[in-house]
C-alpha cells in the first residue's frame, strides 16, 4: 500500500526491493516491474556501501512523474531481545546494533530476519516487521519517512523545485 501526502510537492511513496546498485541509482523490483531510479540528493554517500540487493527502499514519486529513492531498510538478523522492546540485530554493514520496535513491530525470533532502519526521529535504530517475500506486505514506517520529509521541507530538494 502506498502513502500519499500533500506537502509543497505532492508525493506518493511506494516500496521496492533492490536488485542492483550504482553510486547514482538502483535497479529495483516494484509494483511497476523492474525499474531504475536515482537516489535523492539527501541520500548519504557512498551509496554502494550503504545499499545492497535485498534491501527494501522507499521510492517517492511526484505528481510530475519524477521519482527518487528517499529511504532504505536493512535486512538484518535478529539476535535477541524480542520480548523487551529493544532488539539486538546484526546487519552486514553495521555489525551489531540495538533497535527499538516501531509501531508495526511484530516479535521476531532469534535467527529470523527483520527490516531495520536508522535516521528516523525517536530512536537511533528502528526495527519493523519480519522480512517478507512480497514487498507490499513489508510492515515499515512509510508514514514516518513521509513526515520526516514533510516536516523538514525536503521534497523541494528531492525533486529540484
């Protein structure tokens, strides 16, 4: 399910799974099939070290049809802590991290995989639901990503308007 908000630039957010990465763009599987989308200017570099096949990404599409990658969730392994609200994870690019369960968090057993992200307000790391086969079933915080961009008036920079 995609989320639509009405900031200065009307934007629709959708989810896609990364298939390949360059420093400037990703090839990903989305509801439109295989697409190649550029990273938003705010997306940290070096991107080849931060994004990998299998990561879930948020693609923002403006009313004009212009699209950009604005967020990504890591595919992390749950190590422990599922019952405490704090979840210890292992992610290849960051090693062990501790995340807080987000509003969508479903208990994940040790050894299972969950979506994790860093940079949203409220916690250093957030843990969403389990990694799923169909990207549309991924229980991640699209609304929080959209709010971050709305509240900080970042859509103008994403789309160059």
